[in-house]
C-alpha cells in the first residue's frame, strides 16, 4: 500500500513547486508588513543632523557678514587703513597729528577713544588740506575699548567735517567703533570691518 504524503495546511504537498512558491509569497508578504523602525530612526537622525548643520552654517555666515570682525584697536586701525589703501586713501594718521584735530570734540566720545583718519591728501600738512576739494577721499574711524554708542558722537563729528566741504557716503558702527567715509562702498568696508550700516 502506497502512502502519499499528507498535504500541507495550505493545500500544497511537499515537493510541489507551485505550493513552495505560494508559501514563499506568503512569507515575503508577511515580511513586507513588518515596521521599518530602523529606517525611520536613521532618516530622523539624518534629518536632525542636516538641520543642525544648516542652522550652524547660518550662524557662521551671519557672524561673518555682520559685526564682530574687529578684535582690538590695532586690528581696527589696520582694517581702516586697508579700506583706505584699496581706494588710494593711503595717507593715515591719528587725529591729533592732523589739521582736522579741532573738528573732533573729544568730550563727545568715550575717554579712551582713538580717532584715526585716512585720506588721499596729507592731513598733517595745512597747505595740502587747504587745497583739498570736495572730492577729497576721507575715512574717519573711532575706536573705544568701552562698549558704547559710537554712532551719536561720530554723526556730530561728521557733520562738522562735512561742513568743511568733504562728503560722507556711508557709515558703519559696532559696539566699540564707528567708521564714516566717502571711500569705496559700505559693502566693501563691511567685508573688512563688519558692523552695521547707519
């Protein structure tokens, strides 16, 4: 008496190719319905890291485009001088050494303020200053170690200097310094110095 193998619960017999394929499809279908927790966690973590990089990059770019580029008085002088040199206003001096010293009221500024001027004429020579015209290039920079409002005293000073026939085309300020000038553009100066336009 021959004995045939008992059918499987799904009706397939062992060795039946069609039955095995059918079983394979059932197993595959069950695996497809399993949750993909690992993939979701990986994508979530990856998204969080990407978001952190974008936000961090925005802070770096914002820091580079705005204030915070000047370290101290020496750095400020070097950067003001560089802005001047880039536009042929390469004759730089402390205000007390120039003919314009009387135009700057020291009482308006914090006590330790250093005022630095750059021009295309020698501001220490009275003859050169008296022959200068309204197209004379001039940068006026004021720096204080104290954090203070530099805009107000600088604005009053610029009005005095402008009344002497010298024009101002842009102004920048930060917590410790202010610069006004008719040399180049505020965008160019901002690349070197940082600060905010006013």
